[in-house]
C-alpha cells in the first residue's frame, strides 16, 4: 500500500514539479467551504525582492477588508526563509511558517491561495503545482518562456477552475482601462502602428553581486531550481541573476516586453503577432551575461488572411535611459500616448492633405486619460497598478470569480509574443506561429529553445 508521501511523488509532473492529486481535492473542498467570514490563507512561493517590495504590501493593504492573511512562505534558499520570518515579524507582527520547497507547503494544507514570485522560467511550473493542488494563485509574469511550459500551464489552469491572476498589472490601471474603452468604442479608428520602448542606464539592473557572494549550494536546492531546464553545474549568478541568463529568462522580452505587448493584445483583441523579426546584442555590459543589453523587435499583427493589420516596433536598451518607457498608439486620426496619458490629433490627417485626394480631415479630439505614470526605475511600473491588480484578484477569490482582469489566457498570449521575439533575435530568422500545433516556427521549423 502506498504511503501518502509515495502517492504524492507519483503525481510529480515535469522535472522539479510536484503534482498533487489528493491535495487538489482537499483544497477544492476547503475553497468551496469558505464563508464570507473565513480568512483566506495565503502562501508566498518565492520570497523575492519583487514580492517583499510590492506584492506583499499590496495584499496586506486589503487583507483586513477582504479577509486574507499570509501564513506561510516557501523558498528553496535558507537565507530567504530566514529573511521572510524576520520581515513579517518586524514589519507586520506576523509569524509565518517557512517551507524548504513547494511540496512541503502543499502537504501542510495550510493555504487556500498563493502568490508566485519565483524565477521567470519557473512561473508556469509553479502555477501548475498550485492549481493542481487546488489553490488559487496570483502569478508574476512572464507566464512562460517555452511553448511546452505555456501549453501545459494553460491546460492545467483551465481544467482546475481556480482563480488565477497573471501579474500584468496594466490591466487594472484606470488609464489603461480608459484607453481600452476608447479604442474599442471605435472613436480612435483602426490601430495602424504602435511604438514601445523601455530604456534604462543602470549597471546594477538585475545584478546581485553581494548576494551572489553569500549564496552557497549547500544552503539551497540547485536541482529544484533548474526544474525542467538542461542541467548545468551550480552557479550562484544564474540562481540570483537569472534574468541575465537564457534559458532561465529571456531578459528584456520576458521582463519588459511582456508588460507592454500585453496591452497590444488587450486593446486589439488579437492573440499574438503574425510574424516577428528581431535582433539584439551585448554591447555595453560585458559581465558574462547571456541575455542582450540592447534589443529591437518588429512585429506584424492582424488577421491570418492579411486583410488588415498594423505593426509594433519595440525597442529596449540598458545602455542609455533617454526616452524611458513609451507606449504610443497611432491611428490615421491621431495618437494615444500612455506616457503622457493623453489622446491627441498629433499626426492625424489634416484638411490640406486630405483634400488633395478628395478626403475629409481625420483629427481626434484631445482629452486626458486618468493619471497613472510608469517609472523606469521601478521593476513594476508603479505600486498603484500592483495594488489595484492585487485587489482585483483578492475580490475574485472571495467571490469565486474566475474572470480576473488578467486571466491565464492573457499570460499565454503575451508569452507567445515574447517567445517569438526571443526566438527571432536568437536565430536571426523571421518567426511565425503555427496555430494548429500552437508552436513557434523559426525559418518554418519548430524553435528549439535549449539550443541557443
């Protein structure tokens, strides 16, 4: 007869995954039994900088009103577990229980929901673990960095019925919601071009030299960290500075493009590009990183029959911060600027030019969107957005409403776009998407992510 632990091990999916048949039913029953007065118990999966600076404060700011509490932290690094205990006690007078891995946390039965803030490539795997254990989840972006992981997590979430919010917090910001409503009212006219940039000049960005010096293999679990990635010998830089190293992160596409390209999908109703050409290089910060410090992608969007469409130009650099974060949408009638939060007639068709072709002027009326500004110095684009986004998830969990502002399909779609851009830059080929197989094609063949 199987022991409980042996049974749990037979549910493992993917290298480093855990999936938990018996616990799923237990957690589903717990969730169904929650009443309006019951506390929803939250676990933290990955005690990251992002989690402590934004996600935890956002949740706790609404916890009393919505009946939530943080009770546990799972992190495979001993130092992070110790930091978590100190952080919660000092800042919130909360005593949390810490776990050395997610399996132990889920076996405990302590949690109804989790916040996932682990390394980029782990998000999909850890979200699968959470929903198959029967828990609701707030999961940071990018959702996935390979199509195999993306397909798996989309299926797992859809089959689970759990309440999932992907950390694309623009979808909860009033200025982006107003922009969506305006574009979809038809008053903007068809989108014809989008220009996006995310520029910083920060040598320290995604670097953790002091922590790297403190990180020892015996204090963590390197094999669990690698999950389903090809084995490499222990390297504390890849563990802590993973955003610089493919295949643990695509860097610029996964971290920054994922936020901005999500708005293109949201505003246009399109799921992913028709094709992508991209390039990048390590031009300034030659510090051993594998991911580009300068990146440009040109993406074609529109229906498969090519009857309509528009282009997206995406640029990002670590080497010069001029321009900061920009998101500009252009129609024939003018411009929607999500940096200044205004709609204007800038660039629209003027009467003197229209009359030459027997047309009428096409100029938008100017107006301001609600003010929520994105800052390049922040990892997230503003705590207000995160706060609103977290509250939306918490309200949906409480109401058992699966349709959050950023559902799993939004994460799946932004992942396709960022993966296409990453594949185009690494192969030097035009990249397309095979709808039938749900596969990224580089030069007409499936992209093999671990070759690059």
